[in-house]
C-alpha cells in the first residue's frame, strides 16, 4: 500500500505534527509514504515525493506546513482533477490523506468519487468544520489572540481607552468568543451576535457609566471596519478608541501541546482507516476521542454558535 498526504488551504499550527503522524504511521505499518507539495495545485502539477522517517523529523514543533499549501479554484473541474488522479495512479498511489478546511474536504470527496481512497483531517485555525469539536490549529491561534489582547489591555488600561480588536475566524465566531471569554472582553461581535452599531454604543456608554476605566471589544473579521467602529466609539463616548487587526500573526507560531497531540491522533487514525480499506471519511474529535464520519455527512452539518455566548454577559 502507498499512502500520500497533502495540506491545503490556509496553513494551521499542528499541520506538520499531523503530516509526521501520517508518514510515521504509514511506514510503521510497512507501507510507503508520499508527500504532495503545495496542496491540490501540487497534486495537479505532479509534485509528489516519497518520504522516509527522517524527512519528517524535527517538524513536530514547527508551525506552518513543510509540504506547503495553496488554493486552486480550477480543481473544481473534473478534467483538472483527472490529471491529479493520473499523477497518483502513475506512482501506484490509491490512498490520500488531505489536511485542511472545508474546501479541502470538498476536494477529497471529489477525488474519492474518482477512485482515490481519501481521508480528510480538519486543519484550520477557524474551527469552522462543524463535524468536529475542534480543528488542528484552533487552540494555538486562540493562544496567540489571547496573548495579543492581554498586551493590548495593558495599554488600554494605562490610557483609559477602548480597544477594538479584530480576530480571524471567517464565518465562524469561535476564535472571537473564546478569546473574548478568556481575556474578559466587555463586548464580542460575531456573525452569530449580529452587528448593531446602536446597541454597541449603548453598551460602551453603560460601561462608562459604571466607571470602567477601559474596555475591550473583540470583533470577528468581515463583520465591520474596526477602524471606523473605533472612531464611532470615540465620537460617542468619553473613551479614546484604537483599532488593532491581529491578522495573519494568528496563523503562525509553535503549535500548542493540545494541537500537537490532536494532530498526531488524527494522523494515526487516518492511516488506520486506509489500512482497513476505508475511503471517503473525515476524521473528527469529540470529548478528546477521535472518530470518523462520511465526508458527505461532514459537509452537510451546519456550524452552530458556541455555547460560550451564554457566559459572556454573566461575566461582565
């Protein structure tokens, strides 16, 4: 048996740990391991190389992905995917582990229907794969956001400011609400809370009337222009207001212990599924246990708001 592994979409801390687990587990089972470089684009271009144990040494603690990643819109076309399938078949590879987000899942499902046994593993800082409790990279990105907000709070307190912080998360508010709870943010704004500027200004004025020296407002990306919101707050309250966009700094860095362990468990589980001849599945975690679900079922589950929202107002 030959098993290939690729990383696709946005990079996430812990992807390397997962690649290492797939490669080492594959070799330990007596199979051949292959790496696909630069995601589905590399698969289309034939960037496939056999990997040995030492090729994945010293990467467990590294952020990003040594295999590289990319986005290839044309991979939606069957003719493009057929070239990728042919590249795998030419090397005798019938099994592929795909690490990434929902776009990666869709690519894996399409390839599975074309005769390649595919297993998808959730790797994204956004935690926006509804079929799993947590995705690889989420908690590392969360730690980065918390560290940044904690530092901004020091300045906010010193200067009696309202600090508006934009965090990543795309259409999922988990990074925002988790970091908001962990840093004691007074206001958290996500797709699930909705954006009501009048209500936000009322909350700011209430905080001011309570004698709060400063406050933190956490905003999920794509909700609003945080610089404009900060100016609005400053114009309608006694606070100075500043906006900070954390941006791609949240994607990098050394993966946390949780992400390293989660990635390792998921990688091994993916190889175990392929060893059993199972394709077309997505790996998930629930209550720290690892399992699997059909890819089409995984993609059909809608993202639900985090249950942490109920705690936010009770803590301020």
